[in-house]
């Protein structure tokens, strides 16, 4: 008998989960409360660990075709334009940059038709020993497994983990944008109290993000684009031009929160995945990538263990330590990179690191996070 799953949320993590389940012969219904499918946000990068997971899902080549190699981890600069580290022609570029909507589209196109339902808001969940039931628009839907991939504000987490604290503001805020500006290399510019990230995107576009501190969440400006331009002032080219080229209404302003560590990602037949389980600061570029990893590990456990209960225990044991360690590291990185006190020490340290040693550290196997290898999926559903 074919196993059935309900996946709550059709973001990158939810779609990756549905695709992973499809590859092991399960069927899934993906419930998305939005009226139209899409990804909120602008750009992001995926590191080698996530690219390997995408390959295990069968969409590795399509994903790489939708993205652009970026030198953001190799080109480190100061606001006056001087390089602390610099990419060399011919260096490997293990990071790929994407517009979020492009990667989302790759995953969506790989799913069977009819698996995703929009305008489908899940308001409650209950379960017994053998199944989970969600209440969606007044209708009960039952399945062998419920995957809560419904984001940092997860309804499932609030209901089944009532003692868990609400997502915590990390004291940082970010402006994001995409502009038509072909040919830019990726880079990170480290200023006192904040940094600017640039990634090239497909179709002649470029993504930028300015991350800095904020005394409280929810502070907004009448003209967000003008506020970014004021803050970056005379930072080196092409940063001011990139902000200027961004349509004013397309500048996104977000506050950075994370989910404090949970004691488990599993409650009976309900499992948390992605930001619902471990939303993290974006400073290591691992948020979406860890969600894709989650999807592959969950499917491998379901395919390899004798019972769903055994599979969920394996998933929790494998994913919770890795994702929570990644979240801790990302939070610490963000705190350091936006600290005015730490800025001078960071710049001095980066100047002193030999270029060969820096390149070794940002190679595809240069750090523990990027070295992760996905489990193999049996691909019985394709």
C-alpha cells in the first residue's frame, strides 16, 4: 500500500520534502495557504552540501542551470573598496546563487501535477497512534505522516510544542533587493556595524543585502530604499549603483529572528522541517539548504527503517544536532559581522590570513558544513 503524507507549506523546504517522498514511492498533498505559489524574498546562495542534496532529489543539473556561480565567499572588501581576500581567475566557485523564485520553480516543476493545493490554510492538527489529521478550511485530511514545513511562524509548532518560546529577535535587520545589473561578481563588504552581500543572478540580475543592527523589530521607514542609500553612503562601487537600480517598491526590509533549540522535532506522526524546526540567521547562507537536507534525510529514513516511528526517531537524531549547531554558528557569525567593536579585529585577521589558506577553507570540502554528504534515496517513485 502506498504511504500518504501531508506537507504543510509549499516553500523550498516543503516542495523538497514532497519531491523526496515522491522519489521513495510515497504520495503527498502539499497545502499552501497563499493564493499563488511563489517564494517571498530576493536572492540566496546554496553551498555544496545543499547542491548535493538537490542532486539526490534528481534536480541537481536543473538547479545549477537556474543558478549562477558566485565568488561571494572569496571576494571580501572594506567599504572603501580595498580587498581583504580576492578571487582569482580560474578558482573553483562552489557556491551557486539563485533568485529564490527560480529554485522554487525547479522544485515545483519536478513534482507530479496536482500535488500542491493553494488557498489551503491549515488551522489545526490532531493524531492517533497510526496517522495524523489536519484541519484545512474546515475539512479533515488524514495521512500516515504530517510534515510541518510551514515556516518560522509554524502553526504546527505552536500547537504541538506549546512550551516552545516564540521566534526570538536577534537584534539585526536586513534590506534586500534585486536589480538589473549583469556581470557583477559575488562579494561581501564588511563595514563597521554591518555588511553588504552581492550575488550575481540569472538573466543579468544581481542580488544585494545590507545587514546591520536594530534596537527592536518592526522599525520601518517611509522610503526604505532611501534609508539604505543613506546608510551605505559612499561605500565602494557598485554598491550605491546597485541600490539605486533597484525599483523602490521592490526593496524588502526584514527583521532577523531564529527559533531557539527544540528538544525534539517529532511529535507522534507530526515532524517539523526547515524553518518550522530551526529557523536561523542568514549569515551562513544555510537556511534553505538545511531545509533541503532535512527533506532528503527524512525520505531516506522513511525508506530505510521498518516503521514510521523508527524513521522519525532516526530523522530527529540525525538532523537536530546538525541544524541546531548550524543555527548557533550562524547567529554568532551575524553578531560578529555586525559588531562595530569587532569590526577592526575581523578586518585585521582577514588581512593576515594567507590567500592560499583562505581559498582552502572555502573549497567545496573546506568546512564541516559544506562537506556533508546526503544519504542515497532508492528512487522507487521515478
